[in-house]
C-alpha cells in the first residue's frame, strides 16, 4: 500500500551521480559484531572524505578492501546503504512510521560524524515528516542526541524549536518525575534561551516546519557541522546573559530596573531546573543587576 501524502518522503529523493566506473570494484563493510555489507567502492568514497581516505589512502583497508565499523548499528547502516544508491533512507513502499526515532537519530548522528551533510538533511526531512505523522517529540533520545552531536547541530535546533513552538510546556507531562531525567542540562539551557527570545520578540515562531525544513539543513558542503566547537564558548556566554536577563526580569518586574518587560510562561519546575545550574545563581543575577 502506498504511503499517505502526509507520510511521503518523495521530497528527499534525489538522483545519485554515478558513472560506469562506479560499479567496477566492491568493498566489504563490517558493521557491528557480525553483519557485512558489500558496497561499490566508488559510490561509498563519493559519499564522504572519511571513506575515501580509508579506502584510497594507502591504509590496510585500501589493500584488503575491508572496512570495519564495529561501533555502528547494522540497522542504521542498512538505511545508509539504501541512501547511497537511491538518495532515500526509506524504501519506496515504506512510510515514516516504518522507521523508529532511535534508528533515524542514529542515521543523523552517523552522517554528522562521517561528514555526510546530504544524509543529515535527508534524516532531518524524515524527522519533520515523522513528527507530523505521530505528533510526538522524541524527548527520550535527547541525552543521546546531545552526547553525539555538535553544539551547532541542526538536529538540536530542530528539537529545541519543536519544544518551543509545538509543546504546551505548562502541561505537567513534560516535566514530571519520569521525564525530568530525560533532559540534558544543555538542552534546558537552549530551551530557556529559545523561550526567552520568542517572548522578547527577537525570534519568530515556526508555524509550519515542513515549509522551513531547509532551516535545519546543513549547507555549504557541511562546513556548518564539520567545524569544531569553536563557537561554543561565545554561544554559552551569550545565552548566559540572556538567561540571567530573563531570571532577573521574572524576579523584579515592576522594579525600576525592569526597563524591558518580557511575558514568558515557563513551568515552575523548568524555572527551578534552570536556577539550579551553576550559570544562573544569585551571583549571576547580582552581576546582571549591576550592569543595567
């Protein structure tokens, strides 16, 4: 049965550029403890500099035509293999409901780690379609996502924006005893900064994620993702003062220091979690107060 329109992934299909020579040699890729994939070497090497270096760089792998990826997931790699030949991470008869959030996240993380921006973009597109098909945000994977992606990862940005724009955070289901351990400290940091920016009017609310899916793509041949965490500290400093500003205004609204009134509705538990962080304490607020 053909996928429904809202589950379709036709927009992520693309023509893979190959030549006759692309099918002249094959390599074995051993993934996980016991599964082996047979892939055409040229097609694999075209996908990422990582594979080109391993298989054409004079290393043992280039001589043996065997590449071992013991830490990677075979189910995830099967989707990558399909993408290599078709430009799609799902088969034509599959819908976004046929792939789990976990495997989809692994595909994205693999693309980021190996420097394959087109794979990341394909995963993002399916991520957005799967959200609309399920109306669920995979918060159970936030710890894994934040452990395995860069600070500037578009996947992080997508999840923060979904929580900001789609979740009713005043609903206790998001921050009860069961869900609290699911949120990494950095994610809460990013979420509060996003909520503040929306409340202050400095960031527009995303109404239709499908229409803006390219905002979460990697552009310029993946340079956005492959750079090291060079901007991490500056981003943290900026967010540090943004959150201090928000906490300060929440505490002193009506005071003569409160020259900018910000209306942001955030659950009390989230406020408590933020205030528990070392970068938002009484000393921080005092520093900010002296500067206004």
